[in-house]
């Protein structure tokens, strides 16, 4: 007896596209190249996993029977991608031979036993809370670029979620740069602190702009994000996050306020002339009677390259010179959505903090960047 599934080609392609971020071409377990199809009462549940991130999405279909089967993801997605938008029929026999029938032809491939597919992680008795999707999207975007890629300090490979009554704070650092984004006005049922892998967050981020609200819950091993008909489970990083608050300066008396776009554009030009190893740019700050001046310099002594530019700014502090890695500095400025950026500095050898000129009551952002020793 063959099981039959009738649905629209575009609808299936769009649903499978949500899962492809976790389907690897040569996984440790061959079954992970597949998507698990579970049909029950004319609902198709699709599930894919790489054992660290699991994605589940649902789709309304027509089927006379309930059944389960694992279907290779790549061959199915490539076939659907090349087909126009129209009704299709998928049949599966008792040994998981699969045939896709369309107006343009028939396509046959081999499925797999569904019992081989990993079990779906359980939410247990976790208590969910709601977060506006635009606020979560902003927080992930503002922090995930600061994560590290360290085989020893695993905690730095993820984003640290501090879930407290009334707020959720996301923090990421690679020991050179740090970003801390606090989302206020959140009703939390159960407080906790977890480290979430950056890969899963980047997948979630691509779909957050399409909905208004996200339901979040977590257990000792996993964190769950529910986005309407698509659900994400991310395996938590089992490590202790460093005491990041200890490195945030409490007093940086020299305050620079400058147009973010102008500074970013200047750095993009000047950094071309920086040493390719250190990527160092120097910021020379000086206070004038009514405003301030910032001079940005870069040089590569080996290649005899040098560039200088000046920018008007608002500066209240001592004249000083401080150096940064241009790549890190541009990353920070690119992720700050503000017209003016406020940079607070203590000494040329201590961390500088970056803040938005205007903050909202619902979210607060703080970034930190360590300086580099001036070369030459």
C-alpha cells in the first residue's frame, strides 16, 4: 500500500527552505541529510536537525493516511526549486521508495526509515515568556558579531542570555570586543542564565522580521524559540560565562560624540592603508574652544603606505591618541543603528565604551572595544 501526499510545490519548497540551514551535505550520521516528514490529520510536520539546532515547521496538506518517512533534503529542494508553482503528489511505498508526480514529469528517489531519525528535544515543564520579535532581532544583531571561535573557551562561542524579572540581557565577547544589549519590559516567569550558540541564533534571526512576537522557553540543555508555525530548539553551550561586568569601565571621563556614518566612511577609506597584520588605525583627539577634532591615521611602514583624515566632532576631554583594530571598530559602528555614536575613553591603554546617543526605555545597548598598542 502506498501513502499519498497532495500539496502545492511552492508551499513545500518554502517550508523546506526554513530547514536547509541545519541540513549538512556530509554529516556524521547519514540520516541527518534527510528531513523527517510526519503526516497526521492533513498536517505535515517537517523536522530537520544537525544535533545542535533542530527546526520544526508545519504545513497543511491532503492525505488519506497518517505516516512518517525520511526524505533526502537536497534532491527534493533542488527538484522543487526548478518546478513552477503548481499542485504535486508524493507517494511513498512500504520500503520508502518515493515518487514525486508533477505536471512536468515524475521523479523517483529513495527515502529512509523514520525510526533512525533523532528524537525531538522535549520542553519538559519549561515556562515560556514573550519577546517582541523586532526587539529580539535587534538584540541578536547587536551582539552575535562579538562572539568568538575558541576551541578552549567554549562559552565565548555563544551569546549569554540573562533572563531576569522584567528584562532579558544578551551579551557576547571574544575578549577583544564586547556587546551588551538589554531588552526591558519583559514578563519573565522563571529566571535563569544560559549560553546560546551563535549559529542557531543566526538562523533564527533571518526569520524574525516576519512576525510580531516570539515565545521563548528553556531547560537545562536546550532553549526553544517559537515563531508561529516554525519552532527552533538550540542545544545550550555547557560552560561558565566569564564575568564580563568586571571589564566594563565605571569611569571613562573623556567623551567623544561623532556622526556614526561619517566616522565609518572615514575608517573604510583610511583602513585600506593600514598594516595588513595589525589592521591598526590611530585616533588623535583634541578639544577646541567650541567643538572637537578627530584625526584618523593609518600606516604600513613596510609598504610605505599612509593615510590621514579629519572629522568635526564634539569632544570633552584630554588631548590623546588611541589605537584600535580597524576591522573591530568598523564592525561595531556598522551594527549601531544611530546617527550619533558616543565613545567614552579613560586612557589610551584602557577599554573604550560605545553607546547610542539616544536610548529607548525598551532597550539599552553598550559596546566595548579594547585598544591596541600603537605601532611605529
